[in-house]
């Protein structure tokens, strides 16, 4: 073990969380360093950033300001800034935080050990925010985990260029990870006790890996089918999928693979065709409704959640009301919602926006209230039902065991024995909108 102690702070989506866990694996493997939970103990400080909405830069410099003092006390400390703000701002970060040593992007973090070596040797900052083709995945050491549910990135970047979004600019072009590597990682996780796998990507369902040697291509549906054959993986989840890639082949997978959970996060963003067109989402409401109906044909009880942006440039009260109607008509479950945030260099940032911020906040409030009522309704309906839960652990907060239902609700319960890693039947006895309380009934054999 070296004397290096690494601290990583992560903001943003699950993909960033996944990347940070891989940064930790790579650094442990190559630098032999320890991971610490306190920044005060560390000599390598990494910030993995997100720029999806505004104030990202402010948040970054605020955090760096604190780390500046650590570096004053100990000039040997290395500070690295990665993630989407790093790609977006690049060298400009040094104008406000000259003491940063490394600026790296979501596709270059596997080069961190080398970069640290060079910074120590040449005593000069380094910037690498390039988009090398799928290189990073080859550098991932085999993951070690004690979890029973694990994330895995299957596709990087995004080609969709929705007019409001920074992701294609910060994460680069869409690249599907080789299916064989994914299967190896999933199998490896399953031998360590992982029973639920959560596939990640900005658009998992545009996954398309071309095996040039065999002249075969692997779609997302095909990948799901292959993963479902791994015996010890009993549950499969994925986020995020995009309506335009929701093929019939994928809908059919819902018919064929019971391991695929009865819950789907499929962001629609708005209930107005005009706004969807301004957003360049490439579908209209009737396309979205048709997808949901077709999925419900094969999985009548599936619950659907979504993301919404309110106050997009040009959104009228009527457009907004259409969003609320859509939630009610489609009976959507717990969803995420955000006020539109202008992102540098995106087409939407140049669109005329007449709605004032107070009105936008009011719309967000109304939307979130509507979503909350929906969530509450679904949670209440679950009281007195028997749910199958994968036991994930024991909570520090209430000393109860916890795990998730298929429809993504956290359930806390007591049971006499330790069933972590097993599926059990739990009777739901109480509902607190986002979480539920239950009672252990028996073991579920799958
Ligand atoms: N790739 C996914 C979502 C990625 S970002 C998709 O296309 O569905 C997660 C969510 O952040 C988006 O669904 C959107 O609701 C929100 N978001 C993205 N850019 C935003 C912006 N500029 N302002 C406000 N919300 C935004
Ligand atoms: Fe952003 Fe659109 Fe890509 Fe999602 S699909 S990451 S919203 S550009
Ligand atoms: Fe944020 Fe980048 Fe993820 S902008 S949401 S960290 S892809």
C-alpha cells in the first residue's frame, strides 16, 4: 500500500457515480492508494462534476475554494476536476482556481494514475478532456463489491442533441460498450452476490454494438436477453431510455423476460407537441402514448415514471396544462421535474423566453404537487399487498432491513434473520409516499 489517500466527491447522475466508483477501482489498482471518506485525510482530491443545470460552475469554485486551504497547508496535495463541468470549462477552470492540478473528462479518467505521476514529476498542471473512442472501459479492473444490487454503464455519450441539453457536448458521441465486456462484468458481479443489475446510459435503448468480425450487431433488446440468461441475476433495471428508440423488439422483451422489472423510467419532458418540437425530442405526444399503450399490452401493471422540464422557452400556460393532463391521463408514477436551465452554447439558450421566473416556479410547484399525489396514490394502493423484495442491507437510521420493490419503492421491515441478498415476501403495512413499511412473510424462491 502506498501512502496516497484518495477522496472523491461526486455530483450528477448515476453514470457519474458509476464513473467515480471506477476511478476508485483504477486508483486502488494502479497507485495502490487508500480511499478515504474524509477530504481532510486525503492527499489526492477528486471532484467529479455535473453541468446539467445552472450554478454548476459556482458550486465547483465554492468547493475548490475550500480545498485551496488544504493545499496551502500541504502543497503536495493533488487536486483533480473531472466530469461534465471539466469538459465544458476546460482550461478556464484554472483562471479562477490556478491551484488545480488535473482537469479530466468523463472519457479520460482511466488516465488519472499516469496524469498524477506526470504532475508529480513535472510540477505542472495537466488537461485531458478528449473523447478517445471507448478506451476507458478496457482499463477497468474487475469490480469487487459487497452489494447485492449493482450499476453498470453500457453506453457512453449522446447523439440526440436535444436543444436544451449539455450532455452531448460534455460526454461526447454515443459509443456502445462491447457486449462481451458487459457480460463479463455482470457475471463477475453475480459471483460476488449481486442479484440485481441496473444498466446505465443516457440512452440505454440506443445501445448498438457492432461485432465486425462476426458481422453481427447487438441491440439493447439482444443485450437484455443475454444478461437475463445469467442465472444468478434475478432482476434487471435500466435508466435512461429514450422514446424514439423504444422498438417493438424491446417491447417484446417485456413479454419474454420476467426478470425485467415492472417499472419503466421513460422521460417525456413535456405534454405539448409544440414544446417537444422546440426541444427537438423527435417524437410527439401520440407517439409517446402509443409506446406506453404497447408496453401496457404486454405488461398491464407496469408503472411508468418520467422527467419533466417546466418553463422551457415559449411554454404557455396551455402547454403547461397539457403536461399536467398527460401525467393524469397516463397515470404516471413518481417523476423528476426541473425548471428549464439555459446551458451555454445550446440552441435553446438562444430562444426567446418570455416567462418570468416566478411563473416558472409556480408551474414547477403545481407539477410537483401533481406528481406527489400520483406517487402517494400508487404507494397507498400497495398497503396490504404482498411484495417481493431484494433485501439490500440494514439501515443506520432506523435499524430496520431495507430493500426495493419492483416498482422502485424502498421498503423498511423487521425480520429475525439476516436475509441480505435474498428475495423475500413482505406484506406492506404502511406508506410514507416515497418509502413503505412492511412485515416479513417468507422467503421467495426464484
Ligand atoms: N438522457 C435522458 C436524460 C438525461 S438528463 C433523456 O433524454 O431522457 C436528466 C434530465 O435532466 C432530463 O431528462 C431533463 O428532464 C433534465 N434536463 C436536462 N437538461 C436540462 C436543462 N437544460 N434544464 C433543465 N432540466 C434539464
Ligand atoms: Fe440530453 Fe437529449 Fe441526450 Fe437526454 S437525449 S442526454 S436530454 S441530449
Ligand atoms: Fe450531469 Fe454529465 Fe450526468 S451533465 S447528469 S454528470 S452526464
